[in-house]
C-alpha cells in the first residue's frame, strides 16, 4: 500500500536523523518530496538515494534561521511540485548545550528563534501555499 501516493510536500531538516528517515519513508510511500537543509552535499546524496529506490525527490538549500530563506524555500518547493499537500518541519538546534551560567542571551535567542519562531514562520508560509493549492486543485 502506498500511503502517500501522489502527495507532494516538503521536509525541512532532512540532512540527517529523523528528517532524513522521514524523507526516505515518505518517498517510499509514494510522495514526491522536496528535502531542505543547509548542507547541499547531504541533500544531493539523499535525493540520489531516493531516486535510486524509485522515488521522486528534489532539494533546496536553505537556513530556517533566516526568514527570507523560509519564504524562498516554500515558494521554490511549490514551484518544483506544482502544489503543496504536506510539510514536515523537523529542523532545529540544541544551541549552546552548557550550564545556564555559561550561556548568553544571544545563545538563548538563537535557540528560541530556530526552534520556535522559525517553525511558526515555516508553518505560516506553508499553510498559505497549501491553501492556494487546495483552492486550485480541488
């Protein structure tokens, strides 16, 4: 059974771990995926693996800590796929993993900005794209 047959979506934070495993599984289940991360060589390798296994995949290099990249990656994913059915926002950071007295306010701001604000901004852009897709293709 292909649970995601003909679905199209983006997986953010796909260069390793859970994001990479999700991208592989989603493609195996029939989805066409756009994998997103900061390291082009790891994204290229993942796309090659997915395609060799018979899946459909593309990649976009982006840094979710930058709000301009969030808008760009969502626009590019929608252009590559033609529509957006799903998004899996997996990117994050552990930040400065040290005792609190060794952390700075900038460390805190970076962690919260990446793990909370960037996810919120991503969902906002992706939901807008999905709403447009839903109206166009339904």
